[in-house]
């Protein structure tokens, strides 16, 4: 390959290492071969040179932020553009905005905002790339209060396939505006985002006690799944400041009973504790507490709110996330899903870290945004659905792949059996698998527009995207 002159790093394939040692990503899924080349740019000029290199050698360019994307395949025809040095985060306290680099992860964003007394709509994983999350739909912790991450993007700086550097905003016109809207929720493969700016909100507006979110958590043994599922249902729909989650996972190796199946019911309230306690009285009843392994109420600063999920951020292993957005659930359906999960994680020993998650938020703000001119053009078709059902498959042997896919598909179908026949099944782009049709992501007119925009902004298919 011809010599490239740039300030960043150029990494050729190392055949002395295994494929999975050659590229560090959250999941081994879809890492099929070593990339032809990895480039770690220092500047936008380095990105322009990487575009030339990809085009000259007929490679497909794959920008990577946090490294948590598992949908995009890596092959011997991939130029892997690692944006980890574009990790600058700058808070503008006067204008209540934050500018986030294309390689910044959630922990970078949280630290910068909270140190200045602000917060915004960020993912619930510290290691997820902020830009990548927004390009793939965005799924923030404060969904009920502020809507999706895409609703608060104010500008996007992008390097295009024809080597232009453009600034896109809601005030742009023509195909520039169309591209801006598409990048908010469906932006994979339309350019290289080097930074974006979004709204931030004062922490004091949340009226937190002890500067922390109020959290009530009960951990139940598998034998009490009927109780846990019933409590989750009784807490629906939550008010806007509340998030309710039910997680089914096996106890970690450090637990008193490693591998024991558990159901963890958590209520997070972004407001005064007296309000939270009044809304969750059923979680303080003596009969309920008596059946829990543990029950606790804590105040957690927003700066550390995601830390409890850090064990999920480990790179490696075969992982996949499948999701279904729902308007409602039923306790009987939750119980049936958990039983399927118990069977799967018992039969496949290498898949014991597979996890089921139900997360529920209020949809009032989402529906308000949907009625605005900007809300209608952002790429989000799940605003009327407040419950997200996730299947996080995690296994170590490639032979388990078919069973894991069947299991995840079965769980999604189970949850969706309660939906009306007139409702389209929905997921978000970041949770899309290769077998999922684009019609599960967006309405038909959005899919057609995305294909049109790909022809305008990347007619030669330089970038990888789900609908190449």
C-alpha cells in the first residue's frame, strides 16, 4: 500500500496476533477479518488523507467512536478510522451548550457537564461513544424529562466523502438540512462526524436531594419473578422524572451465590425524595421487602449514575443487543420471557452473562416533541412507546451464535405478541441486527429518504452503512 503522510498513526494488519487482538471492540460479533488498515487521525486533515487512501485502494471507510457498535462488519476491505483522539468536550456555561468530539465517550461528557453544574441527555453506559449513540438513535437516561438525545443536537461538523468539511444546523437548507435531520437518528455511513453541539441543562433544575438522583432498588431471587414482574407493571406508566427498570441477570463471581439468577427492580427519580417515596409506596411494604434478597434506597450523583453498569463495558466476547419498543407489557409476558432466559443460560454455560432488561419512561415529552416541526423531521419513530425491552446476548463460543439469535428473536416476539396488529414493530438503529429490515427502524418515507441522501452525499459507497 502506498505511503500515507499524516500526523496520526497508521497500523497495518498484524498477522502474529489473532483477529480479535488486532481490533478492540465491545463485541467480537461481525469482526470477520483483520481490517486492511487502521488509521488513528489527529486532525481533520488526517481524515481527508484517510478518505483518499480508502478511495485509492478500494476500501470501505468505517469511522469508530467508542467502539461499542457491533452491527458494522470488519473485513479485509475495511479501513478502520479510530476517532479516539477526537475526544474533546467543551462546556459553554453562558449559552447552555456542550460541544462533543467524534471520539468522546459518555464518561467524558458526564464529567465535563457535571463539573460545571450541568447535565444533558446522555446514554446509560460510560463507554458508549456519544456521537455514535446519536447517529444510531440515542437512548438517554433522562428520556421522560427531555426526550431523545437527537432532539437536543444544535449543530454537527462533518467531513464528507468528497472531502468537504461542513457545518450543519437546523437552520441549514436543502440537502444540508436533510442531511442534518438524517444524522439525528440514522446517520451511519453519511460522513465522518468530528464534533457536534447539543443543549445542556442546569443540575439545580432537577431539584435533587444531596445532589443525587433518588434510587430505590430491590433484588429478588428467581423464585420471586412473579412478584418482581407484578411490581414493574404496577409502576406503569411512570411520571416524567422517573425511570423504572427490571433487569434479569446471574449473580457475578464475587457474589455469595455466583451464577444465581436474580431479578433487580430499580426506580430512579430525578427530583425530591418525598415525591419519589409517595409514588413508590408499594416498594416499601413489609411483605415485599421480606421476599427480597436486599432492598435499599440511595442517593447517587449524576456524575456516577452510570458506574453500576461498568461491568457491561468490557471489550471482547460475542455480544449482541436486540430491542423492541413497546407501549405496554404484561406481568405474564415478563414471567414467560424470564423462564426462557433461565432455560437458555442454563443450557449454554458460556452464555450465562446474557441479560434481559425492561426500561420504562414517560412518553409525554416525546409526544410533545413529535408535534413540533423539528420533532417531525428527526429520525425517530418510537415516540409513543415508553418501554424498551432489551436482550443483551453475551457468549464466548461461536457455536452458540445460532442459539443466541433464536433466543433473542423469541424474546422479542414474545413481548410483541401483546401489541396491536396495526402497530409496526420498532427498534432503533444501534440495536439493529443484520437480519432486521429497515422497515422495523423507520417509516417507509424515511427509509426512501435515507437511500436518496446516500446517493447525494456518498454516491460511490465509500462509507459503510446498514443499507449499502
